[in-house]
C-alpha cells in the first residue's frame, strides 16, 4: 500500500454510513414486520456488528491482502481462485442492481421523458471516473458528502415534524402479532440487506492508515447508521401508514410528498431524490471498486485502474438488460436474495472463518 492510497479512520466511518444508507434509505425493508420494521433494523444490528468483527478477524490475519487474496491463502489457490472470481461477478451484479434502482426512481419521479439508457450512462460514467482515480478519491468524497446527507436528513425530519403528519399510533402495537414476524424480518432479511453487505470493505481494509482503529470505527459506524435507518423507517411508517409502506416502491419518497408546512414549504421530494443519488452513488461505486480490485487481483493485473472501464461497462449493460421493468427487477431481486446472497454474505465468510480457526489451531507448534 502506498501513502497516496491510504484512507483515514474518519473516511472509513463516513463511507460505511453512506454505504449502509445506500438504497436502504428509500426502499422498504423488513416488509414482514410491517410497522415494526424500525425495530427489526435495531434487532439485526448486533449480527451486523458480529459480521464486521468476523471480517476484521480475517483482515488482521492477512492485513496486506484483499478478500480474494486471503481466500486463496485460506482454502488454497485451486478453490480460492474461482471463489474470488465469483465474488467479483457478484459485486458487479449488485452494483448493476443499485444502478437500476436509482435510474428507475429518477425516471419515475423526475425524468419520465428521458430514456433509461441516458440516466444510467450519466451515473455509471461518474462511477468509472471515481474507480479509475482510486480508493482515496472515493473515500475523500465520502468524507465530504456525509455532511450533505446528514443535513438533508435533518431538514426532511424537521419538515415532517412541523407538518404534523406523523401519527405515532401507526407504529403501534409493538409486537402486536408476536415477536416472530419482527425477528423473521431481521434475520435473515435485514441482516443481509444492508448489514452483511459490508463484506465489500474487505477490499479496502489493507489501505487503512490505522489498522488498529478499524474495528472500533466500523462498529461505531454500524451503530450510527442503524439508529438513523431505524428512525427514518419509523417516520415513513408513521406518516404514510403500514399498508402504504408495504405497497409503496419508494416509501420515503411517498412520505415526503405528503409534507406541507404552513402552506408554503412543499415539494420536498427533491431532498429524497438528492439523498438517493448520494447514497446509491457511494454504494454502487463501492461495489464497483470491490469488483474491480478483485478482478485485477485474480488476473494479476498490476494497474487496477485499467479494469475500471470494462467493469463499469459490464455494470451498465447488466443494469439495462437484467429486467424489462421494475416489477421484474424486484422479482429477480427477491429470488437472488434468497438463493445467491446468503452464499456470498453468510456461508462463504463463515466457512472461511472456521477454516482459518482450524488452520491456526493445528499450525501452532507443539510444546
């Protein structure tokens, strides 16, 4: 790692928060728990912290290696090489899904006369540029834009409070149908999205200036993002009700369009669109960077930035061709959520952790 590519603990903190927000800020999560979605987020948070600790454990064993490199070290090159390549493909796929969701929201709300190809091309061009510039540029941007997204959140929350549209009774009863639906929403749904997605940071941890602070900083970022996500979804449910929250494609957008303060402040949906663009940009760029670094590592390409253009072009094509409509996109996402994502976000990381523990135990010299 060179000093020019080093990232600070503050930048890591900001980037994890922005990444956790991503599309989770505007999409409905925890649908099976209805009005208790905010509570499901808090219940899934401890597992998210444990998963981050698992990633830090593996990182401390191989501090100079990214995810795909230490997979080969743990399970051997013959098994590790294809697993690493599959992670690269998986990260490209999720980045393409994020791009599609952002594009569909923009077209639905503001750019209904603009072809989806143009919207996606504009966004992916920026992603390619940032990935080509390197990890430090991405994390410096995150350090700046975290201020913008928190300011947008405060403005939106203040407007909602002043408008008087919050109905606390829509959040009640807590656990009205028992603890089961809330827990089933937290595990595995909310744990997988967004908490377990921090596995992408296994491709940037070797660039940290202060490795010893990464564990504590990551935990604090997960705690902060969990609380803010929980508050956001609680406000959404209390403004539009649990039925509308469950049916709405973008509940945050639906909620903010109902806000009107003193018959003067209205049409605050621009704040939601701006928050979405910021959150999705950093999330899909992080996925694109992770995919690029893994592909470069697997194929032993010295200059990682050479892969920014082909990886970005692939993400763009997949985002357009993966589904003909947003409902089809959602159905495909539900299928991959229950089949593909657990493999990459739960099974393989846990297996790596167990294998590393076994290797470490039997590699100790006998006394």
